[in-house]
C-alpha cells in the first residue's frame, strides 16, 4: 500500500524530516486503526522511517552512524522475499495497538528528548507551549499546580 500523505508531502517539496514525519504519522494511524500492531512507539517510528527511505526521502542517518551505500545499479537491488514480507506482516498483526496511544508516544518523546540533553528538552517544552494554545496552557498550568501541591505535601 503506497504511503499517500507521505508522497503528497514529498511533492510539496517540504524538508526531508517533514516528509518522513508524514510517513511516521501514517504508520501511527495504521496501528491505531488496527491494520497491524507494534511492540513500542520506537518500532512504529522505525517502520515509518523505513517506508520513507524506500519512498526515496533523503533522511540523514542517526548521529554517529554512516548512511548505507545506495544501491545504484539494478544488479545490486533485490526484490523483497515474499515469504519474509508475509511473515513480518503477520508478526506485526499479532502485536498490540497500545504502542500508538497518546501516552506511549508522549513517553517515547520525553525519553528521547532526555537522551538528547537538557537544552533540547527545554527547547521541546518551549515549542510545546507555543503550539498548545490557550486552553492547553491553562490545563498544563492546573496540572503543574496540582503536582507542586502534591510534592509540597510530602
């Protein structure tokens, strides 16, 4: 099944990360709809990025890793093994869908931001505040006040 939104974003000539984001978003929707499952949010993201790379999105490799050498000639590109593809698909279909929940994705985002360091974490928090809207900021403030009160009680 072709990635519709991802391909559409690629045509709009957006940045590679925006294009890849559409593929990941699409994959999250697949899991939420129950087309297949995943063990973790990290796996969903990996599947989305893999599909983006196959679609030709120029995604840089993770820090400290080299990009795989591109298969330039037809002799080096191989057709996927149908048995392996089917086995992978069936394995994913047996997995649960809770890895695409808002909670699981939030947990993954927080842990990956923490790995990138405190500066990145605060930048992500600042962006969240900007994109949250008035109602979202109010809810976050109420939640923070409750947390402070709970911690002060201990």
